[in-house]
C-alpha cells in the first residue's frame, strides 16, 4: 500500500496534466504538461526507477518503430512520392471533388496497411495538403479531405495488429497469435471503417466541392517540371517517375511483410523497421546524393516524449490501484457474455484512451484483463474490444493517439488553422456510433465463426 500523500500527489499530477493539455495556454506543446506530470508522479514515489526501466522496455520498441517509419516517409518525400501520388489522385478523380474524397480515404487505408497508422499520417497528410493547396480550395473545403483522411488512416490500424505498434505491445501481454488476431478482427474492423467512411461523407457532403478546378491544377514532379494532367508533354515524366515509385512501393511492401513475419517468429519488429529505413536512406544517398543527417531535424521528438510521459502517469495510477478498481467493478459484466465483454471493455478503453492517450490506456486495460481470470475466448474477445476502443474510440479527442498528434503537428507546420473545437465537432458525431457498430460487428462475427 502506498502512503496517502503518494496517492494524492499521483492523482493531482494526472488531473494537472490533463487540465493543462486540454486548455493548452498559449498553444503550449502537449509534451510539456505531460513531462511535468510524469516528474511529479515519479517524485511522489508511485513510480519507481525499476518501473521507469519497465516502461522504457515497453515504449522503446514502439518509439524506434515510429522513428523508422518517419524516416521512411522523409525518404519517400525526397524521391517525389508525395508529388507523384498527388498527381495520380488528381488524374483518377477527373475533376470530381466527391471522387477525390473517396480516393483520399482509399489512399489513407492503403498507406496504413503498407506502413502503420503513424506512417500513414506522415505520408498521406503532406500529399493531401499538396493537392488542396494547388487546387486553391478554401479552408472549409480542405477539412473534409484532411480530417476524414486522418481519421480513416488511424482507424485502419484496427483490422490488422501489425498496423499499430501499441496493438503489438498488448498482443505480447495476452500471448495471442498475430494471425488469429487478424482472423478474428479483420472483418469487423473493415466493416467499422466502411461505416466510419459513410458517416464522414454524410457530415462533410455539403462542404465537398462537386467539381475541382482540374484544368488549372499542376504539381511539380521534379524541380521546375510541373505535371499538368491534361498536358501531354508531361506524361513521359509522369510515367518515368511511375517506375521508380513502383520499385519503392514494392520495397516498402516487403518491409511490411517482414514486420508481420518478424512478429510471428519472435524477431524484433523495431529491428526490421530500422533495417528497412536504413536501406532507404542509403538508397536515397546513392541515388539523390542527399546526406542522411537531414532526417534528425524533421522527426517530431516531442511526440515521443509525450508518449513516454503519459505512460509514466498512467503507470502511477496503475500502481495506486486503478487496474484493481477496473477488475473489481467490471469483471462480472465481462464474464457475463461475449456481448457484454465486447461492449464493456471496448467503451472503457475508448474512454481511457481519450483522457490518457491510447498507448498507456490499452496497457492498463490489458493488464486489468490479465488479472480477471477469464475464459480464453472471453479474454480474446475483450482484448479485441480493447483494440477497437484504442484504435477507433480514441479518436474523439486529438490527444487520443500519437497519429492524431502527428497530424495536428503537420497542419500547424503548413499553416493550416484547425482547432481542437473544430476537430471535436466532427468526431463526436462519427466516432461513438462507429465504435458501437464495430464492437457489435465483432460480437456477431465471433458468434458466427468462433462460437460452436
């Protein structure tokens, strides 16, 4: 048992951290209050030096993988992948704003499968900004594409565990096979994504331009060589770059498959990710003569500091009895039926993710899960519900996921004004119903296929 002072300071540190993150005075970076809160928790004694080492062991792999993914995105940008993809999307959209919207969602889903949710945000957001700036759309017309793309990119990590490193951390704790997880989760996860996409289209329908200025659009594929979709003398440049882009996508796809295989045979996922990013850096160095040192200044280090700090805060709450409270209050509901197991823990994890960030929230809910002594199928169901709550339910607030924080960082860097209030006005309409729908889909799918 911890001293009462320790408990009070830990709870105060959490309340202080969340309050400062929500009000963000003078647009304060969220890593600052999170770091202060983590320091208070450590000084209170609820988190020991040994706990810090344990947290580091859990976070380091995820952090390294995120950094490796960021490096891959930087390399792709250097090769002109963003510009080429932007030109391709315009070519396929044929002047239709609605068609461009659906291609945006397809791109974001594909990139999450190719990389992970963080990598998808890092790649798709600059591509969309490039398209929308060249189209000279108003800010109100940009948001449907940017926000819908970000939400779909992040939520797309639910169907496949390897698409989100936090899923893999929880998978290790449960000891569940990655292939079984995909078999149980892929169908309900994809159904949830389709439902979310439909809701986003309904919400933004009035702001999506029916037609986009197709004739005036141009994107620089190479320096001083803009691509005009209707100008034939640039088609050879587009096709030439297409060969290089396909080679790079094949390589990235192989790295992606390697991550999946590595997680299955017990090789470090972060090691494979780093190896892939190093090969791409060397490729760029040889092909473009660009020194790899430039990537250091382009990595948003504060996001990693935020994730570590929130882990420390939530670990302190775990140590003073948060998981015990969860176990005591929800074990009966979870044990009652597959439906209650799915809805109860999915909603709890979603709530915790929005106030803690989904990394530490999923850790706490997974730790609580292991202490409930559940039947194997119930445990697997609750774990999958936790993933849905963590990957989809966490999107109500911007601090819910690292991917959303990265997205906000990219918007700010590109001078696109978009407040927390504007974000929540949309997510409060689309995320809760999507969360419920996906959890019910999980229950029905498991009932249909796995319950005999």
